[in-house]
């Protein structure tokens, strides 16, 4: 038996045992996992930072708290076992069943928080989870998985309810993804990894890249907007895929926005400096950001680019004239680097935002700072983003549960724009098969109508509609 088959056989056995658990037993397992992971939040954050060199351990603690406290608060009272709702009047009852074994990819940028999150929502829905770690974070991911698995077992979960691959070989992953016993893939990771999952033949809830544009409108509170953007883009050194990537402003407020950014610690790069940062931040041959800058601080990035910036600098901003391969910093860069565009009017500003999302961020997230409901609605109709955030930081806003009531999640799906099935923040409802029991409730209009009318070729649609409606 191959390694992949061993994992699947154990997961299949756990799936069968999971089906016998009650809601109370399931909730006890979820609570145990939540408390154990919350207790280990600092150790796991430090381990992730030491192993990957990405971000700040203090911010990784906050990520772990979001993945435990906020996720648990969101899911703890949801019914996920047996009868979960009943509409007596319409005769429809809903019964929840687990989907079955799940394969979860874990990224290097949020290793422990994403692991904890996927463990919690899988346990809540009674689905065995097989974790495939990013190799640059496999020790911290394994540590987080171990914490969750042991807590689940102590609380009565089936053996092998949570498994993890130590060093997943490409052929092992290919076999796992194509195994007919695998019910679902939660693909959080690089774009090539997500694309590979999408070709496996197994249903996928995937995450697309997040080239997030931010539009600061003329009615916005500029100091408030700038403060939010900087706090978001510097959170864990910009390593969250929902972090802002480009700021778009109207020409009439551009000077005020630039001044405010400088006041709050941003450094505007000169053309020659933009070229230098672009060369070390973006791999033109591969068409993606480089690992050398992901989650690094400003001083490290500046040093590697061979430029000098003031010591108090929190953010690098690159004024650009275009979007696409000729402008490397217009792509998604998970670091404290922002592109900056000045638009002649609202339509050009929104067109720029649309082009930014299309350049590697379709379906993900967009942000608008405005106090005009009309402008907010117009922006939301035009932009291809699953999450339109209004007057809030993109990182924390997209993750949910802090500045809004979106489901707290570390799997932010991107709909058709990102080749996924939904634009939701993935949570427990996406890991359930809902069976609907429907009882006989005759439609009185259909019962009273002369069905022979439908067979008469001479009778037109409007006449049928009128006759049908008179029966009720």
C-alpha cells in the first residue's frame, strides 16, 4: 500500500466513525481543539516566525487568536449534525451530513493559523482532515496539527481524524487529490498549487491571488484612510493575501493623500528606486513575487534593493504609470510595498482598480474609502471582487469578524474570477452535505389549473399567465 493510500484508508475509517457522533459530542471536540490551540498561540506563532522568517511573531499570535477565538465564536452554536432546520409550513426539513475526507493545503504565510482554522471547521463538520504543508513551514504546521489532533482525540474524536504529511512528494499529492474517496480539497496556497488541485477531478474550494486595489474617494476621511491602510499593509509585514496592493486616488486630493502617507511613515520611491525594488520583489520570468521579500520589513527590502530609506519608514510606495508585466510592483507583492496611482476622474479611478484586480486578483477583495453611498454602490457594481470593504483595513476586514460580520476565515474564496465555486469566506457550511426532506404540500394554483391550456398551440404566454394567476 502506498503512502497516499495509507492516509486515505485511515481517513476513510475515521469518516465512518465520525458519522456516529452526536451534536454534543462534536461540539465537545471542537471546544477542546479551540482551547488547546488558543493556549499554544504564542509558542506556535514564535515557531512559525523562526522557521519561515516571515512577518512578526506578535502579529502571528493575533492571527492564531483570530483562527481560534473568533472562529470558535462564529461556529460554536451552529448545528452541523442531523436535523439543523425545519420549515413546517412549507414542509421542508434540512439534515446535515459530513462530506467526507478533506485535503487541506497550508501556506507558508499563515502556517499555524490556517492549520488551526481548517482543523476547527473540519471537526465541527465531522470530516477527517489530511494536511499538506508548505515545505518551508512544515515544522510549525506539524506542531499546530499535533496540538489540534491530540486535543480532538482526548475529547473523543476518531483516531486519525487529523493527519498531516511530513514531506509530501508530488506523486503522493497527485494520488491523494485524485483518490475517489477524497471528498473535497481546501486549496490555500500558491497559484500553481491551486491550479493543480482544480485539475484533479475532486471538488475544490480554492483561494486565488489577491491583488487588492484601494480607492480613496474625494469624500473620504484621508487621515483615517491612510492610517487604516498602513496598519493593514504592515500587519505581519503584508504577508496576508488580502492585504492592500495598490492605492488609487483622484488628482484633486492626491497631494493631501501623499502628504498624509509621508506624515504616517511612508516613503515614496523615486523612479530609479522603483526599478531596483521591482527587480528584487518580482520574478519576471515566473510572473510572480519573489520569496526574498515576502513578509520582510521595509529596511530589509531596502537593503536588498540597494537603496536607503529613513529608519522610521513603515511602508514603501511606488508611484506607477501603468499596470502589467512592464510594471512589476503593480502585481501582488506580499510585503510592505504599495503601488500608487493618480486618476483624472472617478471613472478612470475605477477603471484602474478594475485593471489591478484583473492583473492577478480577480474575485478576491477591493476596498473603497468614501462617505458617498452612491459612489460606494457604483464601485461595488463595477469591481470584480468577492469582498467589497468600505472604510476598513483590507487585511483584517477580509479575514472577517473584527471590523465586520463576515465569517472569520483563513480561506477566502474568489468565485468564478478565481476558478472557485463561491466568493464566500469559507466556513463550516461549505463542508456539509445538506439533505432536504420535503413533505407533500400541493400547489393550489397548479392543482386548480386546466393543464390542457398548455397543450393548445394557439394560446399565447400572456393569456396563459393571466388564466394561471386567476386560480389563486
